[in-house]
């Protein structure tokens, strides 16, 4: 497997004829081709994914219309967990990809090249490399619907520089057909004629930006907004800010940059956006921070210096955490098995399978456009509850009342933004009582006396004999918290195997909290009873054999 988009795969192949098969998220059926390897063949083979696999799809829900890039069959994407709502209207997009953007010398930005999209499919390859990266990714810097279309591109993200759009789409796959959001569409049906377009241009409201969280529609306090590369905007307490007026121009685009917020939380995973100003422009650009959470637990730290201690190990608790920033999740974080419940979310419950710590996306059951424009009185995360199945060696106790709900009740405001500053502990893993100290005793079955000269080992490690009056007894290694059950591989040396259980020097024994505190290895008391006939004296040279 490749380590990432465009990274090489290294392997050793013998000379001869081979069948090459490559599997990828965007090609689940696999790419197959014959491969001939000889001493004169090049040492590298390139396998290319065609952008013709991409589909440009429009989705219209109750409140918004958006443009998506789907990396597979549209029908499968609609049925996948990350697909559009079942009630949404879906159709294939017609338009052009007109990037990259460049200053036009008049205060605006102009497009360089164009790639046509018809019925959702790229016309021509649109592939190849250009100066600075992928040609198709650069063309996506300025998507535009065909003239006369009802739904025109209003605003969209700019792809990260140097990244290939195929890799970005593939990264969006989370157990279903990969798809990446590309643009917000605006309804242009009310401006079909040039006269109507001029009237709409004169009377449309001032183009504005609203930056807020999706969980409770609160303004993002630490975000900085810059337009046209140099003008910094300030947002009010609702996240609202007006963009520079450009109604004196017939059509132009406005680059917007958001700083102070992780791009993964912004639409399209980008921190730069392009707003289209003109008769089809959207009056407001709603940039919503996705409510992503990571749920994980951290085991208690253990002191390896106490490995051979006779006293019980101290009780240390593990903690269950919820975070909203991937960079705050430590390397030692472990996933849990359980369920998440959030009554105010559209996905009000989902399972935790123990394979991933996140991110898990939470969205309100009613979108911001449906619920109104002002902030909500209660943050979505206030109702978050996590039920976790016990981890081996621990009992789980959920924090009750919820710390998230308590903070929202006491402080108000957005709990999601507080989690961005610092994760919160929402539960405790309490260790089960550790097992008693283990001993190994090698004793005779006849009178129970220890064999002091019989060395022993467990799991390949030589045991330390106990001193004092415990000759023939050994201390077994203590099992750590979370690893309280298993088996020990015990080997006794210096004793004939026939005297040991099973007639072998090595055997397994279970251990656990309720198992033995002293493992007895009996040495059988076997006796061999025999007699030796007397040795016969040899005749001496025939003497005494006769007269």
C-alpha cells in the first residue's frame, strides 16, 4: 500500500511477466495491467488515476444548494452515511473550471485557463502538472456554472496549494463513497434578462460575511478575517461583517482568508475562500465552524520500578476525554467502545467501535438558516453523553452531572470554543483490585519440601528466588493494570522431566485476580526398586580346574 497520494510503493519483483493490480479509494474495483520486468527495465512504474472518475454534482436541500465532487458512483454516494439527505434534489453540474486566479491590474482577479464540465463529467483530461502543482486543482480555483443556469456559484473554498484534488477527495472517504464539498450555489432565476440583472445588481443588499459555530451559532472570537489580501475585517458579537462594496463593477471575485481557526473546521477544509460579486451573488456568506469532537481515554501511568514489589500497586485512574482539536489528542490516546448520545443533534446517537478516536461530526437537527439568525441559548454539546463499555481491568464511571452541561449553565456561550482551548474530562476509569502477589514453589510431592536447587523461568525470564526461609520459592512477575488475565509459561530446570507434571519441563498456567496466589509445581516422588546380581569371579588360568 502507498503511504499517501503520490507516494511510492517499494517492493522486490523478479524478472519476468507479472500482472499488476492497484487498489485505491477512488478505484475500489482495482486497476490492472501487465508488467514486464527485465534487467534493462526502469526501476519505477507509474500508475495514474484518471480524473474522469470524478463527478460534479449539485445538491439542493431545504435551505441551501451546493456543488460537490464525488469520487465514485453518485447513486452509491446518495446511499452512503456521508451522502445528501434523502429528500434533497440531486443533479449533474454543467460549468467551467476557470482558475487559477491572478490579479488583473484593476483591483480585481482574472482567470487564466478553463476546463469544461458537462453533465458532471470533465471534458478532456484536465490532468497533468502545471507550475506549482496539479493543473486540475488550479482550475478548481474558480468554478463557474454555464451562463443562463438557474444555479450559479456564489462562493467556494480555495484548495490547499500544491495538493492534488484526487488526493483531497480520497481523504474525505469515511466508510463510504468519497465526496468533497466544493461551492455554495445561488438561485439566479429572478435575473434571467440583462435588465433584471442590472436591477438586481442595483438593489441587492451589501455583500456580507457571517462567521460562527454550527453548534450554537455563536461568533468565533479568535478568528481574523482578511479580504483582498490586505483589508482586515472585524466581526460583531453575532459574527457579522460587511465585505467591501463592489457594485460599481459588473462582476468580480473577492478573496477571503480566515486565520486563527483550524482549516479542518471550515467548509471544504480550507482557510481561503472566493466570493463572487455580481448579479448572481449571494447576499451573505455563512461560514460555519463544523462541530468535530474526538473521544478517547488515557490509561493511568505505571511505575516500572515497582515490577517486583510485594505491596499492591497504587490505584491510578484513567480518564475519558472529549476534545475539538486534533492537535490536542495525545499520542497515547486510545479509542473506546460505547455509544454517543446528543439529543439536539441531527445524528442524535451513534456507536463507538473502538477503532477510532474521531473526528465525529455533530450538527444541529435544524440548520442555521432554518432556525433563524441569532445565537442559540444552549450549545449543542451541553447535551453530549458518552456511555462506554468497561476496559479490561477497569470499571467506567461517567461524570454526572455532565461537566459540559454544568459549564454551559454557569458560563453560557459556546462549549465547542471552550473545547478548542482545552479538552474536558467526562468520565473515569477506575482500576479493579490488583491480584495478590504471585509465588512459584517447586516442592516434592512426598513431604512438601522445596527443591532449592531447581532454577525456574516464566515467559523466558529467569525468576529471582526468595531468600530467608522461603528456599525453593520464586517471585512471579506482577501483571500490570489492564492486563490482569492471561497465562504464564513456566519452565523448571534442574529436575528430570519425568518427575514434573505432564512429563515436560514447561507448562502453562492461568493467572488473574481470582486465580492462585502461589503456583505449586509438584515434583513426583517416584522410586525405582531393583537388584543387582553379584559379579561372577573369573577363572584364573585354569588353576583349580582339576587334578
